[in-house]
């Protein structure tokens, strides 16, 4: 017997609210990790219950033609994170400081790692400086590995809009790699 | 390196406390209860007296899968719990201090004057759970006229609980 889809469970929860607990059991760990990657453990732990409470209260608006609730939940989570921009920025900057170290597995500091050390804080700043909608699309795509379609569902946008936002975000990051003039950072 | 690969390098997982997911679920369950409760006002709530409410709550959760409704706990400044409610499958039972309202725990009375029937979905799994948590089992699971299967357990203070699973889709009491 196959288990009921998220859409089935949410439909059932309209009459039997307790059924919504199953949506939590299925997806809470994924969403907790998502929130943690964006804003650190403390904020994520405080938000995960809130995320599902909001989802529960809005469950009537869930589009039942979508089998999985995951993109919808990501969308609610992404919105919640907007209220925690400072924590998000702090976590991102700390991640930028730690990122290059992970490449130096052999203990030697390579030229590439040195370059990266200069570059990653700037990448973090650039991501931070993206308009909210572009940052959301970029991080759902790059970190959560959602498809264009899922990003579109999460952000409630047409897929074409997601594509153009991702292209804009990419272009802004590319400017970092190919800056004009003396500001250039070498990459290999 | 491509711009997206750069962004991917900054992906870093956080380390969570093990209980983080449980706490999140409790937030959700409170919202669910708030929606359910005004709709369905309980008309009968048995009150079960205990000497040690905190130990009772822990046992009832661990052994029987009851869940405390945290928002309704009455706790003194000294941390002593005076009353709590636990729920199971939409029904609620009060867990009170023995001596209050003239009710006495069988642990001090030496005798029980009532037992509570609880209807469950998977009685054998429930039995295993109760057993593992240290419940005493005066009567193990057995079938009754192919209509239901039941077992009885004693909790920490010797209150008797009878767990029942219907073996038919519609219980005879509801057949017309």
C-alpha cells in the first residue's frame, strides 16, 4: 500500500486537523536544516515550529494539485527568514571565513586557497547585497538544490521569473570574478 | 569557477540540539489543539489522582503514548505540578494531586476503585511499548469473540488501564 501524498494528508487535515502532524514528521528535519544553513542553529530551532504553525493555519491555500508540500514549506520558511536578516548576514559572513579552510585538506595553504580567502567574504557580501527575491531564488537553487519548478512553487512566481532572477543573481556574482581595473581577484 | 559554484561553497550546515524537532512539533500541536478544542468541547474528563504527578506524566508518555497538553499544566512556584492534562487520540484525562477533591492514588489506598478503557490502533505494538517502559501487565493481550483484542496494564501507582483494539471496521456498539 502506498502512503498518502502530502496533498492527500493536507486535504484530510481540513476536517481532521491532527493529520497535519504527519506533514511535520515528513518534512521538519529538511526545513530545520534549511533554516540552519540560512541563519544558524539558534534561529532555526526557534523558527521551525513557527513555520509549521503558519503552514497549518494556511493549509486551505495549499495547491492540492502539487503532490509534495516541500516547495510550499520552503516558501513559508524563506519568508520567515526575512525577519532575521541580521542573523542571516552574520551566519553567511562566518561561513565565508570558514569556507576556504575546507579545501586545504593536505594542510598546505595553496595559492588557490589564498585567493579564495580573499574572495569568499566578497561573495558573501555580494549575496547579502542581492535584492531579497534574487537572494531567495539563488539560495534555494544553489544550497537546497531545488529545481526551477520547485523554486517557482516556493516563491509563488512564474518559472520564467525565477529563471530571470537567477540569471541576474549569477550576473552580479560574475562581476566579482571579472571585475574591471585593479580590483581584480585571481581565480584558477 | 562559476558564480553558482562560488555560492555553493558558502553553504554550511548548522549543528542542532537533539530536542529541536520535538520542540518545534509541540508548537505545531498547540496550534492544532487550539483549532480543535473550541469545536469539540469535552463533556466528560476523568480525573486520576497521583502521588507524584511529574513521574506519572513521564511514565504515561513513555509507556502509553499519552501526550501532555503543556499549555494547561498547573505548576507552583516551587516547581511542583498540581494538575496536568494528557491527551490521547482526541480524548483528555486530568492528572491530579492525590488528596485533592477526595481522590486517592491506589498506591497509598492499596486498592483501586475504577479503571479506564483506552482504544488504540495497534494493540500489540502498544503492549510492547508499555512492557518496555516497565508497566506491570496483570492481563496480556488476547482476543475477545473476534470482536476486539485487549490487555490490561498497571502504571507506576497501580492505576489500571485497559487497552482495546477493535478487530472490525465498525465496532458493534456503533452498528445499527
